[in-house]
């Protein structure tokens, strides 16, 4: 298998990618409730997720560059796949909760 070896680096890599998804979701969620703008806030949440995912990939690059070529490229492939899935999950989750978020914004405006 291509990802055998550096288990702690792999754990932190996947953990940071999941953490970046959670952070971008909650920032988008909070800002949509505050501003009421859906499209621009989802775009910003996607940019945050992409930026943090790029930082995680750079960390993977620094941690595994000298160890093994198969470990390095296997981790890069895993990271790119997880980043694409997390972007799709972020947009889908935001779109599913769109009506509730805008309703919460309208309630806050009435108070």
C-alpha cells in the first residue's frame, strides 16, 4: 500500500483537512446568519476551506518529501480527493440549510 509508514503525519493530515471543513462550515454558517447573503458567504467559506486544505497539503509536503516517494504521492492523491469531497460537502450542506439560515437572518432583523 502506498500510505504505509508515517502514520502520525497521515493522521494529522486527515485531521487538519476535516478540521478545515468544520471551520469553513461554521464560519459560513455564522456569516450567512449575520449578513443574509448566501452566495458570497458560501464562496468565502469555500475559499477558507481551500486555503486551509492547501496549508495541510504543504504540511504533508514538508513532512514526507524526504521519506518515500510512494508515501508522498499517495498522500497528495488522498489530500486532493478529500479536498474535492469536502468542497462538495460544504456547498451541499450550505445549500440544504439555505432556507433556515435566511429565515434566522430575517428573524434577527425584525428584533
